[in-house]
C-alpha cells in the first residue's frame, strides 16, 4: 500500500504539470483560468495536508515545492 504522503505528492506533481501546461497555452479562456485557480487551491490544500503529515520535511521531500512562498506556488502572490 502507498503511504499517504507519496500519493499526495504524485497528485501535487500532476497538478503542477497541469498548471504549467495551462500557462504555456495560448488564448486562455475564462474556463482555463477558473480551472487554474481551482488547481491552485487544491495544491495549497494538499501542501497543507503534507505539512501536517511530514512537518518540516516538505522542502526535502519534494524539490518542486522549494519556493519562497507556498502561496506564490498556488498563484496567490
């Protein structure tokens, strides 16, 4: 069985890849932006769960989360 942190990490990876793909696209629609915002919220919530599960290990656990602020990762500068 997969541990919860690994499963959450895979989902975060997929969401981040989707965010990047959205931003690379041209002619973004309103729906694209709504979905982008929804994914950003999901990423923020998952990172919060990981914080509770693994505490300060998050930056070591997932290199893509090594950002100045998790809020900026989620699109909330």
